[in-house]
C-alpha cells in the first residue's frame, strides 16, 4: 500500500482551514485571531526543525545520542510541569526530574524489551516516539497532580494544621490531598482509555494505518501504548509528589512557604 506524501503546496490548503476559527473568533469577538495564528506558526516552525533533527537522529541511530535526546525531553517536561503548576522550580526540580525520568525510562525500556521485543532497546524509531507519548501524558498528569496537591493544602491550611495538631503524622495528614490530586491527574487518561475504539481512533494507531500497517498490528501497538501511558502517568505523578516532600515540608510537617514563590 503506497504512503501518500503531503506536499508543501497541499499543506497550504490545510492552513486554509484556519479561516473557519478566525471567522468565528471575529464574528463572536473571541479575540483569538492573533493567538491562533501565532500558535499555529510556532507549532509549524518547531515541528519543522524537530523533523529535520529527528531525521538526522533516525539516520544516525546512535544509542547514546538517542538516550541524550530523551534526557533533554525529560528535562523540559520536568521544568514545564513545575512552571505550569505555578510552583517554585528551584525547590521541586530535582525530585520531579528524578521521578519523571525513573518512571518513564523504566516503562519505556520494559515495553521495548518485553512487549515489542526489540534487539536494540535504544532504536531511535521506537525509543523517541514512544518516549514522546509517555512524557506528553506524564507532563499533563504531573501539572494537574502536583499543582492540585500543594494548592489544595494551601487552600485548606487550617484543616491540614489541625490534623497535625491532633497527632497525625505528615503522611497521614496529606493522604486525603494525595488521593484527590492523583485521581484528578489520572482521570483524563482513564477517560481517553474508555473512549478509544468507539469514540476515537488515537493518533498513533491512525498514523500506523496511514503508513500502511495492518489495523490489527496498529491495535496491538495502541493497546501497549495506552497501558504504558496510564502506568507511567500514575507512577511518575505519585513519585513526583512523594519525593518532593523532602524540600516541600519542614521537620514539623509544615509546607515551606517558598514553594509558592515562582522562580525562573
């Protein structure tokens, strides 16, 4: 089955679709015209350069270089998660990057070894795309989980302090907030899993089918990816919150106020 390329001329026709949201924005005065054009332009430039670089990496296929690229992805995912949660990067960066790196690399290498059965676990065509899918979802989970956890404690400070005052340990006092934040973090992923196959066909599965793969092969890959995403998102968010306790709380179980001071 041939793979149909999209020419740059044809891509211009794709951009013509933006006339619809721009028209709606102007008609209803959403004031999204500038944001829409800037976002699409930025996305296109970033993807174009990423495509050139990934093409180079895929052709070279050096294990250490592939791993270094994944490490760079983990670095930016960790930084973005903390910044997006409106928390102090300096206080949380080390525990968060360790948690995200450990969770996603373990799941990623497990899938490559025991599920896909790769001879080269660091093969760029599998390592980088799968890492991107895992990290993208782990990022969203961590933004919601970490942000909800610490902001919920801040909003309910009196209740939290009361739990400590009547003898509850730090873990015992935070467990209600931990449960709530983890449920919120994983809920979108679970909703996505529920709807796949009936409501939607995911990007990876669609991409494989468009690339000429059998739908049954694409289904098996999609099941693998969704299970991996679910596990890595929940694991990384849980570890991110738990490992951050050392810098987020003092010896008495009180939250460090510097945690809520944004830093670059």
